[in-house]
C-alpha cells in the first residue's frame, strides 16, 4: 500500500499530529478573517465584495459585461425597477449586485438569502416581543418602576431590527443595493407578497404606528441591518431613492406574471473561455489562470452536456495549484461533478 500523498493534511492514521499548521491560506472566497461589524459607508465592510468579486479584481478590470447585460442593468437603474437575474448556478448572478455596488460606490450590499421558510416579514423587520415582555416584567419588580407611558412607548424601538429589505427602503439620497438571493427557493406566496412593497417603496411597522402619537416628534429609533440606529417617523418606512434590487433565480420555477411585469429580466448565459479565465484571474491571480487554462477548457467542454457551476472550477484550480497533488486531473474531476446527475 502506497504512502499518503504529501499534500494530505488529514491522513487517517489515527495518530495526532500538527499537520493543521501546514494548511495554506484559504481560498479568497472562503477567507473570513478580519471580519467586523458591517459599515454601510465602506465598500467591503464585511469582506463580501472581496469574496464575490475577487481579491485580484483590479487585474480583471479590462473585462466588461456583454452589451445586453449592461443594457438591462442600466434599464433597471433608470426605471427604478427590480432586476430579475436568472441563469445556471455559478453564472455570476449574485456577483452582479456586488459589481454594481462597487463601481457606483453604493456601499455594502444588503443580502437577503431566501430559503423555503422565508417570509416577507423576515426581509422587512423583526420585533422581539419576548425580550420586551421580559424587560417589562423585570421593570415591574424594580424599585425604579413607575416610568411614564411616553418613556415606555419610546423603548419599543429598541426591540425592532430592520431586515435587508427594510433597510434598503430607508430614506436616503443614494440608493442601496439589495440582493434577494435565490428567490426560486421560496414558498409559493413570497413572490406575490413582495409585489406591493416593491411597487410602493414603503411599508408600515404596526408596533410603532400604534404608539406614534406618544413618541417625541412621532419618531422611534430602531436598528437597521447594518447595526446602526435609525429613526422611523410615524411607524412607516418610505424610501426616497428606490434601491437597486437584484433578485436571482436558478430557474427552478416560474414566477407569477405580476412579478415579472414589475421586473427587468436578465438571462445570464453560459460563460465563454475568456469570461471564465477572467473570473479565475480575479479570484486567484494571473499565474493560477495560466496554470489552470487546461482545466478551464475541460470545464467548458463538459458544461456543454452537463450542469456545472463555476465555483467548482475555482475550487479545482485553487486546490490543484496550492497543493500540487499527484493525479491532478483525477482530483479536478472529483471536485467538478455534474449537478444534474440522477439520484
């Protein structure tokens, strides 16, 4: 039986060792070091732009999106309409939102990842009624209890936090970028529930509307998705600049006609060799793109008949470049497995 390859960290030998110290730095899109609280005024306050656009994205600045892609993005900006982006996994749908925010200086992308249990309320705001009840009970048994009703009303905002959609609709002079990711994963009601909010650009917070007349100037302070305190007047959030909203879909379902009518639709096709090479170069640098050129070509050939994702290609090029294992092509094929394989 042959000895384990040099690049293996875990060897399955059952003996403890310090091999973890030999791990190279993580792939740029999986590097979470140094993350702090998000800052809406910083382009990459949470590191998401580097992970999405690539740490070497300055090298790839000569690459430009296709004409149709540019036209649809600008149509959405001009018309203040959501942009519905469809395409296969890894086609760059989510990256588009980060690219627009980066180029136009619109701050951190507000991201709302959709799952089957997501509701409109999740995107708008969360009211922590249980925490408030606990605080009221504690205050009732405190010697300092006896605060006026106005003070109690003011405290309601402390238990409200706006979600990504709610934060995007806050009044501001410049639009925020909102990414509603993988809308096709939602239940059947969410696309219809989004219609009114996206059409009107406003929503109500009933917990604040009920007590607005007891608040100073009718305003309450709540937390936004960036973790900052913001004021909400009259219990309603109303945008001044409609956010640049990107809804992504892998095409797993059709959306209702009313939603399609309110969106600009962009279909991202399969990337060509140049676009894939630029994608690899942006994340891993020139040398990795050159050494992985054969893997890019093989990936393209396979993708003609198989459903593959570009992040699989990145994984394969990074690992075969960083670890330099024997059997490079075999390992790449293990990492780039078709996503439409029958179960």
